[in-house]
């Protein structure tokens, strides 16, 4: 099971960071692979809330649906796919640090990231997507303070 684990310092308080990442509509603003994401249902978001979205990774586009499995404002948010070509669990863990927040992001691909890409192996896809996650987190760190 490939796991990607990256972190970034965001110069904003945990509550502000959590509010931003907790809204699935914001995902395309900082996650390059996400072309859209939305809440399926009513606010407030919490454990059991459903999201849906579309990703494009290495030229492959796929729709997904996910459920919130952890929601501990402002420190932890986890979603697990309920429908996807690439089953996944993603977790944001937020910790106060200096004058901001340390955001640790973990992505676990249940069946391996390479499975949806035919002959491309998990190693190549994981390496490529790890780079993308780093870039996405850097974008997040720049975007949130400007809001």
C-alpha cells in the first residue's frame, strides 16, 4: 500500500487552515490534480459527510466519492473514498507551530496508485504524485495567508 506523507508550515492559525481545507470546494484552488470537489448534502460538515469530485493524474481522469471519517476541528480531517478507480484515504493533521500551523498530509492508496494506470507501476506514480503533493502544499501555504 503506497503512502505519501508530506508536511508544510502555513503562516496562519489552525482554525483558519482547517476552515479552508475542510471545504471541499477549495480543493481545486491548491490541489492541481483535483478539477472539482463538492459537498454532497448539507452543512455542517462532520463525520459521515459525503464529498464527490474529479481528479486528473498523469492524464487519467476519474471521478470519486468519499466520506468524512475523522473531523476534529481544528486539528484533524480524514476522508476515505467510497467510490474511486484509486481507493484512497487522505488525512490532514494540523498542529500549532510558532506563529502558524504545521500541516501534515497523508495519502494512503488502498490498492496501489499504479492500478488505474495500466502498465505504469506504483513506484513511478507514487514518485510523481509525491512531487505533486509537495507542490500542492506549497500552494496551500501561500494561498491561505492571503485570504
